[in-house]
C-alpha cells in the first residue's frame, strides 16, 4: 500500500519561507505524477504544483515564481520549496501521487481524482 507522509509545515511571517517534504513509500513506478494541493478553511482544494517523470512541472498562477516543486528519486521524497509566503498561502497542504493507470494524465484535475494522498501538513502565514 502506497503511503505518503508530509512534513515541514509550520507558522511563518509574511515573506518567509518553508520547505515541505513528502516521503513516499511503495510508490516506485517508472512513470509517475506527483503534486501538491492545498485547502484553506471554507475553500475548495486547489492544485499548487505538480511534477511528472519527464521532469516537467506546472504551477498554479498564484504561486508561480515563489514555489518550486522537486523530487529526489533516491530518497523517494517530493518537496515544495515555498518562498515569499503570503497570508493567502495559509492552508492545509497535501501531497498526492497518481494511481499508476493515470500517470499519463498529469494535470491537477486528473491528479485530484486519481491519487494516493498524504494526511496533510498545516502552513500558516501571518501578516
């Protein structure tokens, strides 16, 4: 059974940085699609960043230029480096890894519907 465990969340002031980690166990497919989502209270879950086995990445417009997604294959760990954080980035952040049959459809919509999920890590940005 695939397990995803996020860490690295916390409380920071506006303009600060955090790096989220997602340790993946038993997710060792040659073709993969992984990403980060977030959900703020009273809002729908939204895709933040995603990466696939070709190395291509995609970001939500709201985080472009501030967030960077990366994957350490040796450690089977997904990262999200978050810089210049804003209060509107406050949310629970979730790691997602696509079910193997859906890795070819590596977009936020497909990933949100066909993925294994972590338990989430809270990010709070104060002004």
